[in-house]
C-alpha cells in the first residue's frame, strides 16, 4: 500500500505526540523525522525510537527541499511511510509541497495533526486568537543586512488593531536559535533606520519560551524590560499586541506578568 502519513510531534518532547499519531507510527513500514523547521528541546531520537519500537531516520532540509523529498517518496511508493514533523505537520510550506508531490505520484496522503506553537503561545499569552493578523519570521541578519519585513508586518497589523505573531529564526545546521533578546534587538535596529515608532523601548510585547514543556516561560511588558528578562533556553517566540480588549489586558497581567499600566492601554 503506497501511503505517506504526516504526523505532528507537538511542541517539546516525544511525549507530546497524540495517541492517534503514536498508533500510525507503530503501524508504519518506514519512519522519517525532520528537526529543521522547529526546535524540540526535550526530544531525543533514542527515546523516540524506544517509544515507538522501531528505527527512525532523520532527514535534513537538503533531503526535503533540494532533493524534493525523493527518498521519502520512494519509500512511500513501497509501503506505508510516516514523516514526523515538529508541531503541526503542514504549518511549514515545505511539507505542503511534499504532500502535493506524493498525490501527483498516486501516493495516498493523510495528516495527523499535533499541537502548534501558534495556538500554544497565543493561549499562554492570554490574547484572543481571532484578533491576530499576518504572522512573520524574524530572521538572523545576513552579512549585515537586516530584513525590514517583520517590522512592516507589525506596523500593518497594528494599523488594523491586530496582534502579530513572530516566529524566530532557527539554523539547525549552525546550532543557532534566535532568542527573544536577539529578535527584539534586530527589530530595534530596523526602528533606528525607519523611525516610525513601531518598535521602541516602550512598545508592549510578550515573549514565550519552551511552549509545550512542563515549565514554559511567559513574560509580557515593555521592550526595555522584556529584552532584559531571562527566558532560558530556546525555542522562543515573540508576540506584539495590537488593540487590547479589557480581558486581554487582565490576562497579560495575570498570566504574562505584564505591568499594571497595561490596563490603561485598553482601546
């Protein structure tokens, strides 16, 4: 039976996979996993293999993007194959492309969803999901060039009163994982150039670290305070609030330890 099943691993370690996902993995002929789209800080391949009772092959960005997932597709043509993905499987466009390729080859595809950093971080912050605009990734500067795109997205969302979810860059091959501090410093660099007062030391922001773990860190406040906060190890995420409902303000104070002044920012 030719089949490719995308299984979400969830957010932190191998224990975050769903029971349905675990069942699919144990019934598979071949199991692959990728770790380049997100960091699962508490997961080890050895523990994962013990949990599922079979060998797991780690694939890289090169296998999925440069080689168009040919190794995975070949195994899927031969039998039931599972690709394990951090978070929710189809949040990364790389995997949507692989699913399309499989379908065109006549390979049946299915998706077993997992917890996503988007819903987890938003839930931890206390902000309302339906008030978020376009999300964006803050990337590491390349040869001195700092992308203005995240800054522009935050500005556009704010004009509509919407919150902005910021993914932070990861470079697995280089063992580099952007922190809340790195991301805020990058955006402040753009502010110095643009001077539109979109991201200033007095801008309200929420930092989230290790969502999905037993001890996630959530800290809301003004950038000048949050940038100094110790969030611990990655993965990290940043949220820029837009217009606040009074319940969101209360949640930021109670759940994200934001300052009392937030109550005065309700619109």
